[in-house]
C-alpha cells in the first residue's frame, strides 16, 4: 500500500525529471523552478524516511542540475556543496561500494564544467583532476562499468579545453604553444578513447547527469592535430 512518503517521493522524482527535460530544452528559468521545487519535495520525503538511499541520489542530481543553471556563483556553489555532502554521507554508510565515488566523480566533472564556463580555469582544473583521480581506478578495475566512463570522458575533455585556452594565449611563444597543443591533444585522445568504451552514448548519463558528446571530443582532437601541423610548418 502506497504511503504519503512514497507518493511524495514519486512526486519529487517526477518534478526532477521535468526540470531535467526543461534544462535539456534550454528553458532555463522554468527548469530552475522545477528543480528547486523537486529539492523541497524530496527533502520532505527524506525527512519522513531518512534511510531511503534513492531519495539521496535524486537530491544529488537535483542540486547538481540546479547549480549548472545558476547565474549566481554563490548559489551554484551552495548546490554543489550540498551534492558533495550527500555523497560524503552515503560513503559513510557504504564504504565498499563504487557507486558513491562514481557519483562524486560526476559531480566533480559538472563542477569543472561550471567553472570552465564561468571563467575560473584553476577551479575547473582542480575539479576535473579530482574527477579523473576518482574515476580512473574504477574504470580500470571494472572493465564493463559504463557510468563512470561518462564522467571520465567529460573530465578529460574539460582538461583538454583548458589546455587549448593556454595554447591560444601563448601566441608569442611557438614552443609553449606546441607544448599546450600537445597536452590538449593527449586529453582529447583520452576522451575519445574513453567514449569508445561506452555503449550507445547518450546526452544524459545513466545516473541522470548531463554529459559530453563523443563527436565533439573527436572534433577537438582533429583541431589539435591541425594546430600542431601548422606550428611545424613555421
């Protein structure tokens, strides 16, 4: 028999899904409203059933999506910190599972994307590298694990974009440019290789996070090759 808590959880999940769909349609204001509403509903559901792990996962997703749409850096960071706090809490409950660190890797990759978009390369690099440090060992030890490869491919791609930005700034030093373009090529190659290990890549990861595009990673890799070829002809 369905309880009020069950109904509230179902409503929170449905509201979250609507918010994600609106975000994918680029309807930012509506998406943010729906996501904020889902947080309020899910928090009430969690208060009624604190041991419900599924609600915690939904809240992590709601906070992360909300942060990605926020124009206010402070509010976005509050959401990301709440998402990471949930991961920390769940890690204390089940320290043996790889699911919790996988989730943290996805949140870290999303944070990297947010900082990259908002012109904070040092913070972006820190979060991408933390995502890689978490995801690489899991991917290496779980050959058939799909979900972790989404965040890994995305973090590699983000690091590549940061290297490209550095290469484009070093316009008066061909040597430094070549170093940065080579570095970028390496990151994009890793992203492409990781995407190849993902079966039927989607625009949203299996756990519900926004993710990158393997075709875009391949295009960026080709651009790096072109830039390096041009430098060699100088």
